[in-house]
C-alpha cells in the first residue's frame, strides 16, 4: 500500500486546497469538481486506507469520526436543517478516484434520488 496520495499532500499542505474543517483526526476541504453547491471531502489525517474494503475492524472508529465531522460542519454552516448527503465510494466502478478513504458531503440544493446506474 502506498502512503502517498493526493490527499496526503493536502494534509501536509504541499498542494493547495480550500480547507473548511480540521481537528486532530479529520481534515475537510472543498471538492475541486463539485457535484452540488456544497461539496466537501472529509478525510482521515493520520491513516491512509485506500478503500473501504481495506478498512480493518480496529479502524472502524475513523468512519464515525468522518461522519461526526461532516455533521458538525453542516450545523456550523447552517444547512443541517435543510438536509445534506454523505457518501463514500469504494473502488473505480463506484466512482472512487483517490485511493485514500474519504467521505463526500453534498448540500445546498435538493439532491433528488440517489444511485442511478450509468448517469
């Protein structure tokens, strides 16, 4: 498993990103190709896990930390009451392009139905 990803470079501030949330375990930044008016990626800072399939039981708490960070961000930014979506993609067929687990937060407009294959 490579320890070098685009996201690890963002964590180390080697490449620019619009960081909107950070704590000891999680970093969040705006997606460079947003799929909604608000599209933020939440990543674990201290462990590089390529896919959700690679997550070990001892690392399960990281998913909870990502979700809690996303919820905190949604409340802080004022769109939690209107609603938001969090999504994790696993591998190419699901749309994963960076192999460092991450959670997408999408909000800012009605998001409609989810998961239509081929679109």
